[in-house]
């Protein structure tokens, strides 16, 4: 992301560049408008000047035409080179006036009319030359020609109205054009001022926004930096400077993130250490309590076992061999129970303990219930939790065969099949309905369909699962009035 | 952006100028009109302007407001001095000006009336005998061939060749009338409506048994109607006029004027420019000097169609 930003930074326009460009644009526009304004003004003034020049030249023309006519008459009365020259000079001067007018009327639609004026003085000049020749030759029609020439002069002079009209009309048009131009210039000026004001407003707003908006966004992101939820990408697009600032902020926020993470990790660790220490303290306390309880417990069993041994010996010495045997078996069973309830035992110890239990229960139930143990001889003496088989047999006696009066049977079968040791405890009692069995399994052997608590079964299965984990599988088979069977299958491969 | 700047620079360098094609020097024609503001003659101006616009010819419409041949002649002389390429005028000026114009290589076309022996480039005008025949035919249709005609005539200026030729044509053509005729009065309107009316009042008071008036000036027929109404005369006087001024047309509609000989003044202006243009630009002379203008007798029957007929 950082690299992308750095690459992106080269493509961005810097803030100063932006200001420079905006100003440059404004300068160009101002220069263009000003130069156009000046050029328009110059053009208008030139046009106006041209019109006045035309007017002056037209004045000059008619003055020189009159002068030409006067000089011609002077020459006729006093023929001399000087007078002829004066006549000719007047003619040339009037011609020059026409040329000037035509030059100043360049582009004017009515310029051609001044060519006609030139034609008139040319014709007058030619006719004047004819009159001079006629005078020299003393022709009869001299007078007629002279009168005609004078009439021609009058006709030329009469055109003054028409031509002044043209020039003044041109002046009028120029005046209208000047007024129009001035109006246009005023409008342009107004629009230009409005444009500049608008532009300045836009420029100011844009500049202020381009500075304040990213800063505001950065400010908004500052609080979120702590949570790592910030987003500087949009701000970084604004300009180069902001991009650099965002890069620095990104660095800073990353450092902050790292520090926050480090602090959190450290805090977690310290918490865990404290918890561990606390647990250790609890364990120490429990151990102490346990040791105390063991010491207390040791006192009572020893007293009980010594008492039972004393009763066994007394019974044996008195010849009550069966009672003596019962006492011994009970003593062994109690010792096993006390020693292995919360300890790890073995399969053979379990089998020995269940033999003692069965002996006692067989004496109790007589012909009502038979207890059969069938264990293969070369079974591996696998480790297993103590007091597993006894609760299962007890369960069968108490629940399955509770109402049996004869031929009840509890079968404990231990076999090895391939890599598995299978322990099966079954009875031929009342069994369990399939829905009740389903509920029992679903409730992890804790409760049946009638919410009856199967503590023995739950205790055994949970201890087996805790001890073996996935290595053990427990299967229960039962049908109503068809007995109950629990199979514990222990995987030896994983055990090894 | 760069393209725009480049385009702007090129425009500045080129000065935003458009290329102008070199063309022939435009021609300059002058119409020396007898009446520069008269409705009828303004139709001629319109025709001239249309033809000039068609051929890109510069033109001037100059002349007096009231009849003044001197002013017309000054216009013609000024046009000659200006070396105009052509002049159009009514044949009411002295023939010397026409001849001088032709001598100075400024061709001149006469309209509406001819000038005898002037030899202009062409003359576009009514055939006066045709005009007189049209009038006679209509008169005979109205009052019969055997009625003796006592005719009063009014022209603009009796000295004009135009007037002379028109009166002469009447004399020639009306001879055919079995009932016979006599021209009992000839008056002048001087192209003025009031004068025309007053002249007619004077004539009608003097000649009470007039049965026909022929008015060869545009305003004369109207003046005659006004005079008759002023004198409370009976309607047995047949009044004929020329031209189709609004009042004339209105009076024809009302039956106050029996008819009016009309021609297209627009075509005077248009056709004369065409003739001059063909002559000056292409050296093409008119087939014959006298070019008859189409004429019609405007009466109640053809009021709606005559303009179309004239243009055709």
C-alpha cells in the first residue's frame, strides 16, 4: 500500500503547483481580456479617427475643387505657367484628398462612390484642357464649352451634400458602432468582474477546502487510528503534500498499532502468568487440603480394615469359614475401592475387584442372579480408570434385574479382537425402550426418557472418555424386556 | 488546451482575415427618375434594384420629387461626369443629353416615353397607337360606334414628346370611329393632383358637352373624377386614365373611372437594367431600339388578374 502511495504521489499535483496553475490561468485570462479590451478601444479610436480624417479630406477635396475651378478661371484670364501649375496642383490635391478618403474608408461598402468623385474631377480636368485648347484656338464654341465646364463644376460642387451625407452617415454608423462597442465592453467588463469574483470565490473555497477538508478528515481518523479502523486513502488523493502527510500518518499509525499490539500481548501474558500463579496457589492449597484429607482418610480405613481382619480371623478361628471368606472379600473390595476410585488402575486389577464384588453379590442374591466373568487368558493388562466395572454390574443388578426372582444373569466378558480390547457387561433384565435408550445416549448417559438419573453409567462413561479420549467407544444395546448390554471398545494401537 | 492555444495563435497571426476573391469592377447604373417618390416610379425602382442585386450592380435612384426636367438633366449630367456604366430615364429630357451620354460611352435606356431622334441604346415604352386603339375599342363598346366623341385630354406636360405622341396617336386612331370625334380641350397636370383637379374643373365648366376624357398622366383620371363630383355632373362622362395607382383602381371598382391603360413599371426598371447589363458586360445590343411595353386596359372585369397578366 505504501509503495502504491509513493508511486501515486508522483502522479499527484502538489498544492503549490495547484495554486500556481490557478494563478497562471487567471493571469492568462486577465491578459487576454485586457488585451482584447485595449485592442477594441484602439480599433474604435482608429475608426473614429478615420471618419474624422475622411470628413477633413472631403472638406479638403471640395476646397481644392473650388480652388481648381478658380485657378482655371484665373489661368484663362491670365494664362501663365504659374497659374496653370496652380490649377494643376489643385487638381492633384483634390485627387490626393480622394485617395486619402478611400484609404481611410478601406473596407467600407460605399468606397466605390469616391471613385465616382475621382471620375468627376478627371472629366472636369479633361474638359478644362479642351476649353483651354478651344481658347487658344479661339474656337466659336469656346463659350459653350466654358459654360458647360462651369456647369460641371457646379454639378461636382452639388455632390457635396451627397458625399457629406455618406461621411457623416459613416460617422453616425461609427458612433453607433462605438456605442455598441462601449456597451459590449461594459458588458464584457461586468462579466469579467463577475467572472473574477466568482473565480476568486471558487479559488478561495477550493484552496481552503483543499487544506481544511483533509485536515478535518485526518482529525476524524486520528481517534480511529487507535482502533486501526482509519482510512487515509481518500485524503491522500488530494495533493502531494497531503499524500506525504498521510504516508507519515500511516507510518505513525502502524507504529501505534504495533505498540498497542505489544502492550496487549504483554498484558495478556501478565494476566496468564497471574492466572497460572493463582492456579498454582489454588493447587497448593488443594494439595495441602488433599494431603490433610488423605491423612484423615487413612486413619478411618486402617481402623476399618483392622477391624474387618480381626472379624475374619475370629470367624475363621470359630470355624465360620464362609463368613470368614465374605469378610476377606469385602475387605479386599473396600481396599481396592478406596485405593483406586480416583486413581489409575489396570484391566486385571479391575477383573480381580469385580470377582470380589460378584462373590459378595452372589452370596446376597443366591439363585436369583448369576454372575459370570469370562476373560481371555492372554489379555493385555492395559491401564484404565479404577472402579469401571463395578458400577456397570451394580447398574445391571439394581435396574435390569431388580424385579427378577430367578435365573437373572450378569455377564462380564473381556476379549481381545485384533487391536481392540472389548469389555462387555450385559444382563438379561428388563432392558430399556429404544426411545429411552436414544435419549440416554443423547444426554450423554446422564438422563433417560423419564429424567431418571443414571449416575453410575454417566460416571463410568465420562471417566472413560476423559481417560481414553478418542481411543474408546461405548456402545449400548438394549430392547425392552430383552436385557441391557454395554460394550466398551478400547483401541490398543493408540495406547501403544 | 495546446491545440486551442495553437489555433488562437494562428488566428492572431492570420488576423482572422477571410480570403477575398478578385472580381470584375462592379458596374454602376443611374436611374434618373422623373419622380423619385411617386408610387408608380417606385415600382420601377424596385425592378431596377432586383435586377441590380441579381447582377451585383451598384445603382442610384435619383431625381426630383416634383416634375423638373432640369433636375433630371442634372442627374444625367452628373452620371456622365461620374462615368456611370449606364443611365435609365424617362424620355422627357432634351435629346442632347441622351446624345452626349451615348457619345461619352454611357449607354442610356429610356422608359415610358421616347425622345425623337435621340438614338438612345433602347426605349421601353407603350405603343401609343395600341393604347389609343384599346381606348377606342372600349369607348365604342360602351357608347356605340355612331356616337360623336367630344374628347378632353390631360397630360403631364404638353411639351413632352411623350404627351405629343400620345395625343397624336389618339388623333390617328380615333379617325376610324364612325361617329367622328373632336378633341375639345387639352390640359396639363404638371404631375400634381390638385392642379389636375383644378384644370379639369376649368375644362368641364367650359366644355359642358364632353363625353370622353382621356387622362395620360397618372393622377389626371382621379383629378377628373374629383372635378366631376365637385361640379355634381351626371355619370354620362366616360373617364379613362393611365396607370394603376391605388385611387385609380378604387375608382374603377366604384365605376367612376371606365378604364385605365396600365403597364408594368416594375418591368421598366428590371428590363432596362437587363438591357444595359447585356450591352456593357457582354456587348449585346438590343434587337431594336424601340421595345414595346406590355399594356392592358384595366377595368372592372380584370381587376383581380391584371397584375399577374402584366408580369407574364
